[in-house]
C-alpha cells in the first residue's frame, strides 16, 4: 500500500464519531422521556429443588411488569434476552462457600409484526403466543434446570440453591446498549432467595442389565 493509500488515523476517528452520532440519533426515539428514579421491580421467588438419581434440578419464578420502553423496543423489532442462573453451594466456615454446580438458561423474547405474534425461545424450545402476557409467563418461569451432578453431592449433606435473573443488555445491538445501559427502566434484575436441601438421591429408574 502506498503512502497515499494508507488510512488516515484522524479521518478514521472522525468517521467513527460520525457513525456513533448517527446511531445515537436513530435511537433517540426509543429512549424514555425521563429516567425513572429506581430500576423496575422484579420479584424473585425462592427456587424449588427436585432430587433425581443423576443430580439436583431447580425451578424458579420471577414476577415483573415489562416497562413501556422495553415493550416499545420489542414491538419495533428489538428482541429481549433474559438470563437465569441457578447454582448449588455448600457453606464452609473457614472460607468462602464452595460452588458445586451451576445451570443457566437464556430465554429470548421477540415479536413478529407481520403475524402480530410473540415468540419465546428457551434452549431448544420455540413457542409462539398471541399476547405479551402469555409470552412473559414463559419468560418468568424456569423449570427443572440441572444445577449439580450426583457425583459432586454427598448423601446426608446439606446444600444451598440460589442465583440471579436479569435482562441481558450485552445481547442488545451494540449502539442500543450504549443508549439504554444507564436507564433505570432497562435494569431488570433480581437475586433469588437461597433455599437449602438435603441430598438424598432418588433411586435410579434405569432398567437393570
């Protein structure tokens, strides 16, 4: 490449700044008129634990109303991703709690304007709903997520299950992340209250050889 063809660093910076400004202008209409004083409220209920021969499974639920700015973004074609993390820990009096296993579920909520339908994707499951309330009901419930293998649990010992739920802003389009990252309406998150369980594995249902 000749010196005349080499990219001009100053010009590249100006173009980047112009691009960011243009993206911000396109997204201005998506931002709420005013920033709320506090983040939207998410009520996280204590998880329930199911013991199976191969390990521990947890189910969890949250309750929240989707803020108007998020509903508006959804209907304009921006899918929303919600991340649920559940983990098994054991208390250690001499050190931090030990994490023995963790499961996570990414649930994606989108809108199909041509069909006027909402779609929810969770793992391999894809479901379509006629109303936002029906779609949110699936988003707010995570069922039977494996959180620990039987091999790391000891019979007769007690363990804790806890975790978190959040709107995953990192999965929004990059310019959109910059525009909404500090807005309270977009801070949907909560920690699940911890519950304890005694590991008494259920007998295996596999047929004997």
